[in-house]
C-alpha cells in the first residue's frame, strides 16, 4: 500500500511525531492552517483518529523513520526520556530517516545532555537540529498559545518560524548551543512546580484552620500574586478534580531534571527539592496521570 494518497505532496509535507496531550493540539493547529502532515504516534489509534479528523491533509506513516524520509522538516514531542529514546533510536526510529536535507525540531522537555546527544547524532548523518521545548499545557497547545524556547541551527529556526507562529505566541532563541533551550525550560517548569506546590500547601493550611479555600484563592486573585495559574489550579484543588492539562508525573520529572541541573552546577535549591518531595508523594499515591494540581492531595494529608 502507498504511504500517502495522491492528494498529498511529500515535497511540501511536514513531519510530526507524538500526538499526546501537547502534540495533538500543536499538530491540529498546523493542519487547520492547511499544512500537509505526515504523522506517527506510539498509539496508532491516535494517528488514525487524527488523520480521519483532517481528511486530505494528513498521512499516517508506518514508522518514525518514514516520517523523516517523507518530510524535510519533522517535529518531535515525546513525553519522557525513555519514550524519546525508543522513538529516536533503532532501525525504524527518527535517526534512521535522517540524512542531508533533513531537519529535526524536538519540542519535548528532556535533559540538556539528551538534547545535545540527539543533535550530535543528527549532525553526524548530515541533518540539522533545533531544540524547541514548549512552555504551556493542553489548552495553550490547542489555542496556539505556546512559548518556544529554542536553541540550535538558526536556519532551521527560520524555516520553522511560520509553524511556530501557528502553534505559539512567542519564540525565544538562545543561540546555537543545543541544551540552552532545555535549561531555560527546566528553570521555567521548576518555578511553576514550586508555585503550584505552594498554592497546594496554602489551601491545605486554610482548610485545616477552618478557613474558606474559595476565600483564600479570591484574596490571591485580588493581589499581586494573581495569575492564570492561581485561578486554574486553585479551582481544581478546591474541587479536587484534576483532568490532566499537565500530568503530575511529567511535572515531577521536570522538577527532577531541574534539580539534577542544579546539582551539576553546584547550586543548592532547597525550595525546589522540598516541592519535589511533595510531588513524589503524590505520585506514590497514584496521582501521576492526573493533573499536576493533584499535588494538593499530598499536601492535605
């Protein structure tokens, strides 16, 4: 069988690998704008459903390598180091499809070291690499409001800019040294993780003291600490409902990576370390697949 219907031209197709919570929204915005996509996902049913939702614009490739072979530019966004390695390496992985004229843009949150390793492997096969981890969660991904934190090949950035504008609201470039985008992403996510943990403890303390959690969040929203995060996560914690926008297990992974970075640099981060322990407790309590706001369940015990 043919990899693609005749209506889709491979010459102008974009590759997209990873249709999870973030990738699905990102790819949707590309497809809605008329981009021709060649896609692959570990759960093939998601690829099939996505292609059916965008008839004539999307082709499902049999392997990650086929995606890269079929497109000059391929976006990858996998949720963990393990998932990324499994899809990147191997006889049918991303790297197997790389050669001269191929560009890889990785939008996942990984360690800086892993991003640099992937960049070196792509360069060794004559390809180009840009890291562009995204700041945002499920709704910003769907709304095209992500923030790209990029480093690597500037030419790839120029090529990808039009796509970034469809998927996001801002792009920051940290130079050609791959890893700097990931370092910035870890700083951002660490700070966010601390804020959510602090909010959880504040609500838990209010309730233990016989005060209104709704009243507490209202006070925060009226002052200098007001933010979308306070409104969104505060409401979820009060309701104790955590549909995943940013799964807790991924938030804790990023906290861990940030602490590893601090350790490498000899920087003590006791607040981040304490927050990470709260997320670990929530993971151990079975909350890993729920939204990161579920850290409240660990805080209230």
